[in-house]
C-alpha cells in the first residue's frame, strides 16, 4: 500500500481556503443575495450527488441492500433526528439484507 | 490579572461547548476511520486526514472519490465545492471575532466547522480568542481520536459487519439530507435533481466520477437558486450537527 498523502494535503487545502479567506477579505460578507443563496443550497445538491448513483453501485451484487439501508437511515433521521442512531439503524438493516442475499 | 482571569473563564466556556461537540463528532469519526480502513488507506493516512482536514462530509467524500479512482485534482475540486459554504460561515464569524491578529485569525479559521460555527454564532456580542481556542481544540480532539478508534476497531469486527459498514457513508448522507429537508421541504427538488443528473452522467457518459459530481452538483445548486424563493434560510447549516448535544 502506498500513502495517499498528496490527496490528503490537497483536500486539506481545499477545505482550509474557503474557511480562511473571508477572515482576510471582508468584502466576502457582502456578497449579493443570489450568490449567498447558491452557496447555501450547495450542500443539499452535494448530498444528492453523493448518494446517487454511488449507493446503488456500492453493493452491486445486492443493490437492494444499499437502497433499504439508506431508507432506514432517512426514516430514523426524519422521526428521531440525530446522526448516530440513523447510522446504527442503517448498518443493522443493511447487515440483515446482505445476509438474506 | 483581570485579563488573565477573563481569558481562563472564556477558555473554560469554550472547552465545555467543545466537549459537547466532541461527543457528537466521536461516533461519526469512528465511521470515517472504518471507511478509511475498508478503502485501503494506511493508518497514518486516516490520522493525517482528520488532523489536517478537520471536515465532516468532505472527508467522507474525498475518501470515496479516491477509492473510485479519481485523480487528486478532481478530489480537490470536489472538496472545494462541498466546502464553499464555509465562505459564508467564516465571513460571519470573522466580523464577530474579537482579535484581528492575522495569525490568530488563521488558526481560528482552521477549526471553523459547521458545529463550531453554530455554537459560536449563538454567543452574544464579540467572540473571544480564548473561547474559540477552547471549543476548537476539543472538537478537533474528538474528530481525530474518533478516527483513530474507528480505524483500530475495524480490525476486530467480523467480516459480515465490516461489509455492512459500507452503508455508513450513505446513511450519514441520507440523515444529513433529511435534516436539511426538514428545514425546507423544497430542498428535496435540488437533491433529487443532483442525484438524477449524477446518475445520468455516471451511467451514460464517459465523464469521470469527479467531473460528474462537480457538474451535477453545481447544476442542481444553480437550478435551486433560480426556482426557490429568496426567503429560504441562508446561513444555518447542519452537516454532522448534533443539536441535542450542544444545546445544554
């Protein structure tokens, strides 16, 4: 195995720059409203693209496991909230679906 | 003397808030450590990842892209886009930070995660450096120690469980998305557009994983900006938010 250090450091930089730049360029707090809105909806768009189609391809021999696992997480998050419980529920459900295959 | 006492008090207040975030970060970081192990990263890589990035969703995303064979530039662009929202958070925090010393600002900026920001923005008036130090050091410690724990625990988990841990990442994304949609139900349109576009690009075109992601996410965010009314919330975000843990 070889180290992925270059990826990690680039990724660190790509995280640090948006966090640090506004501390030194105050005009960034006066961005026009549509740009603020665009930045605000970005995480939601990111989550949609992060989920699909990867979750279907992750368990290519058992795509149902991915779908059912994600639904389990979503249902728990909707009714109970909280990340930990959603993830645990999802792991358990996925485990049983994979066993059933 | 008074200044020293004040600083210590502020640091302790920050540390208390930081411990709450620590508790929230720890299990999420365990999942990150497990995923690092499962995608074949070295222990040192997983550790350095959390030490240097100190980011939630974007670290999961980066590991995922790396595992799918993306090149470093694609990972960097994707991570940058996922993290663009920090422009807004840091812009807001920078105006409320007491100190204007460049080095202090540079350090405070490093630890300005979604949760740290949420807590700092509930403070009245100016936010002190001592408070930010307390909250950031403890939050960071939670993220790093959770990552290490997850990576090490991975070796003792039975294979069946290891395999189902592959869902962890997506479970987290789904839970985060649901939290967003609970705040603004129309966000589901943006997420669905992004997911459909990305599926289309990945399945029917020759675009790389990284490029598909960047294009579909940007397009969906743009469509969302155009079709949603201006009244939607602008600054709160909830990546990895454990609301119950820091509202004490």
